[in-house]
C-alpha cells in the first residue's frame, strides 16, 4: 500500500508564524475608557494603537489626538502585541459609543 501524501500548503514554523497570522481585523471593547476622551470621539473616527508600558506589563492603548482613550484587553491581545513587536502596525477606528461603552475596530495599517 502506498501512503497518502502530505497535506502541504499552510506550514507555520514553531514559535513563529506566517505574515497572514498578523492580519488582524477585530471589533473589541476598550477597557476603562476615559470619560473626557469618550466625549470627544465619534463613530468612524480614526485612533492610534500604541504599545505602552505600565509598571507591571506592556499594554495596548488607543489614543485620540495624543490622549489615551483606554486600553485593550481581549483574547487576541497577545497576538497583537507579538505582531507589533515584529514590526507590524495597526490602526483603530471607533466602531460604537453607547452609554460610555466604547468598541473599536483594530486592523492592519
């Protein structure tokens, strides 16, 4: 009998990844949004995605005109941080603002 061929195609090296693994397009909530900044943003408004260091860990914050709106905490955060460290850039836009709850869309720059 002959063995079936290998599945080829989508090999990802251990500990690494392919360029496509850093393609991010997600709608995520902003943690602890600053009410003063929330009052200045509108749906569709572009925001900056910045890795920042607080006393204990690296966090990702979204900024509007240099002011920090809040931080991101979601299941894809580790992937986002790794991709940013690897040189990928990301942007955010305001997806929704409702009763002080802010959701942003994160995607490749």
